[in-house]
């Protein structure tokens, strides 16, 4: 694994810093997403219940909003920021070939095609793909919580209608 | 044969090379001389395809592409190694990318200069960095080794050693094109001198021809450059208002 990462990075570059930043960003994104989901979900869930005889009981006919309406793209906003930060690594990787020497001359003299592009783009691209996968899994986990923690009778007919709206981060920005 | 055919290069309308035509057969050690800004570095970078230019550069009749670029190596005073990588790391990198890399030559030269293989090059002295830069170029397995001011920062003994080692290790098919200001120092090691001025080739001579004429290389360079020996005294007179010397 270490060798593969070295082969996909500028020679001599310390990938640890990139790894650490990525992991920290992922943890913060997951924490933010969890808090965001819980805050929204608890508010939506509270409306479903009423106190009867000192006990919380579901209101008659009360239905929770669909999953996509409950969480909105704010939940996974952190993952998009993480992806942008990872994309920014490519600039540092390219700049590496001009720092302290002009190693870009050596890279451009290599007989293999696309070696510079490979070492600049490949690993960030893999990490972005990994972040996207984690984002999907995280959303799946939150969807499972939504499904299991909501009383069956309070779920809408199509709880995951327009679920892809959750990922439409650009909509919430605009 | 490395051929540079009518190569032109300009930097924002300022000509850097004008109709340069040169050819370098295998087995030569060529000195490329010229004042600062004459176009030596630009010429080398054009030959290597590191700069865009008009005209064409061919190697054994074929344009320089990824298919034959490994036949050219480059050592530059700007350095082209990876500062954070060790000497051993560079050896592995070169071996991976240049199939003709000579491990034997690399090992011999690093041992001769007592260079550390397991420290990142960033941590080494300027002289040691230059030595590594040149060693990588010599070990790549190229037929044409282009060196652009590779010894800036090395002491004179070190440079002398290098020239001697260079003469000793070069194979008959290898050509070295050495750009330097140290004309007198390399005079005994080169077989041909190419002079460039304001982007034009103004002189191209074999050192044996100079020997036959009983001329020293430095005198040939001064003559070609129309060097005015009295320019220093004239300048001093102008500055101080007194008769200099």
C-alpha cells in the first residue's frame, strides 16, 4: 500500500500530511453530518408525538417528512468541502516539482507518457472517490437510523422519494 | 547524431535564438560558451523539448519524442532532482524509468565523491547537490549528456576531479555538451568549442584545429567575441576621471 502511494505521488513527497488532513476532514464531516441529521431529525420526530397520560405516544395520523426533506444537503456539506480540499492537493503536488529545484525538467524527460499527471492526479482522484463512497455509506447509515427510529405508522408512503436531492449540495448553496 | 536545424526561439518578442544550426556526432565533448543571456541554456532546453521553438531538433534523423528522449540526459545548475528524495531513492527512480541506467557507474561515482546515499538531497551542500545532478545525468544511459553550468558552487579541485573522471568513464558513443563560463578550466578536456552570442552561433571549432594554429581556446573566444582588452582601463578612466594604470 505504501509503495503504491509512493508510485502515485511526486518522488520524495511526504504523503502523511495529505493523509492526516483527509482523515481529519472526514472525521469532522461525519461529526457535522451526524449533528446536522440528529438536530433536524429530532425536531421532525418530536412533532410526531404527544403526551398522553404522562407518556409520549404518536399522534393520530402524524407522518414524518421524507428522508430527503428531513436532512437536506447540509448534512453532507462537509464531505463536499473535504473533496474540494483534496482537489487542492493537486496544486501542491504540481508545485512540488518547482520547489527547491526544477524536478519538472526530469519529469518531462521521462520516456513514459503521463507520468507527471499520474503522480499529481491519481491519488487525489482515488481519495475523492473514497470520500464519495464514505459519503454514500454515511447517508445510508443516517437513512437506516431514520427508518428504524421512526415509528412504522409515522413513515411516509415513500420515505426515500427524491433521495438524490440529499446530494444536491449546489441547490442549498444557490 | 543530434541535429539542431534552424532553431528560433523568442521570449515576448525578444529573440533568444536566431536560426541556430548545429550538429553533434557521437563521441564528442563539446564546450558551449557564451556570455550570460547569450542563449546557451535556451538552446539546451529547446533541444530537450523543455521549451517550445521554431525549427526542428532531431536525434539520428527522428524528432525528439517520448520514444527517444531517454537518449538525452540533462544536468543543470538549477538542479532537476527531487530535493526530498535520497540518492538511493533517485537511483531506484532512474532504474524504474530509464532502462539503460548504469548502476555500476552510479555506484562508482557516488563512492568516488563520497556522497551519502541515504540523506535527502535537500540536506546536502551545494557542491554535493551538483555532484549528484551530474552523476544522475551520466548514469542515465543517455548517448547525449547535456550539462548546463553544472559545477557552480564546486571548488576547483572538485571540478578538476570531475573532468578527469568524465574523460575516464565516457564510452565512445557518448557525447557531452557542456555549457560553462570556466573556459580555461575545461580547455584541456573538450574536443570542440561552440560559441554563442545574442542567440547566434558565432564560432565552432575543434580544439585540435586551435592547437595546429598555436592558439589557445581563451584567445579564440576573446577574438571571436571581439573582446577589447582596454575596456577596463577606459571604464575606470571614465568613472574616476583619472588615467587608469
